[in-house]
């Protein structure tokens, strides 16, 4: 009887020890899990802090970029204004540039007078006009293969937009049809050839010039005087207005 009691006590002691060991192991596991969870929470908190810091840095950088962009835009506006002023008359041209501008103008005007302006612009490399592609209507109107805008852009190499609108559209019998093509009328006379004798500067943009001209190889000799103004158009010296004295 005593032996059975001792055996039971031994078993109870054994199981108690096992239970204590299990409890200790579980405690260690729980502690480890808790520690890992705490570390994760800490890391998550640190990560959130870093994200917030990065967001603040990005926001500051964006503000800097916006300031730089505003400054650049402001400088561009100033530069564009300065360029506009330059284009309007602030460039001083040499006598040779002014003489060339007048020579080109008179040559174009002479070719317009003999209904050969588009071919002359094509020879200068400013247009791609082909007279064989003209469509001639019964009323004598000629529909060219040239867009009106192309004709205008070609002429702006030699005249200002103001001069173009005043003297190089309807006054030269050029128009734009509903499809945007350049139209003209048939006709024209003999070609006049100009020689510029001198160019005299009146003020910053105004000049006077004396010329001679002949029609049909030395027939109809004529002396003429012009007053004209020049401006810069995309850096080129062009005629803004011209009048015969």
C-alpha cells in the first residue's frame, strides 16, 4: 500500500515537472512572439516616421521646383518681351542689309506686276509652286496648288505682316478660297528690273533710296525715289512700308 502511494507521488511529481517545463516553454514562446510583435510595431512606427519625413521632403522639393518654374517662366516672359521689342525696331541693320531688303522687295513687286511672283518665290526656295497644276476657271480665276498660308509665310521673309496685308493680297489680285488655296487672276505685263543707286538713312527705321529701272532690256528707262521703313521679322530685315516720291 505504501509502495503504491510512493509510485503515485512519483508520477505526480513527474507530471508536475513536465507541466512546469511545458509552461516555461510556452512562456518563452509567448515572450518571443510578443517581442517580435513589439519589434514589428516599432519597425512599423519607424517606417511610418520615415514615410512622413520623405513626404515632407518631397513636398519641400515640389515647392522649390514650383518656385524655380515660376522664376523661369517669369524670365521667359521678360525674354519674350525683350525679343518682341527687338523685333519691333530695336535692331540696327547695316546699310547692306537694308539695301538687300529693298532690292528683294522691288524684285518681288516687279515679278508681281508681270504675274510671275509665285515662280520667283519658288526660285528663291520659299515656295513649291507648279504652274502646270493651276486650275483655271471660266471667269479667269486661277486656283493654284499653293496654300494661302504658305504664300504668306514665304512673303514674310521679305515684308512685315502689316505690309503683307496692305499690299500683297487683294491689291496684287491674290485671295484665299474656301479650301485655303491661293487664287490669282491671269494677266501681267513686262518685267521691270531695278538698280539701287543709293540708300540714305533718315532715322532708326526710315530710309530713302534712289533707283533706276528698265523694262524689256533697256526700254522705258525710269528714275525713281522711295521712302521706306524696315523692321526685324525673326531676325531678318524686312520692309514694313514703302512709298514712291
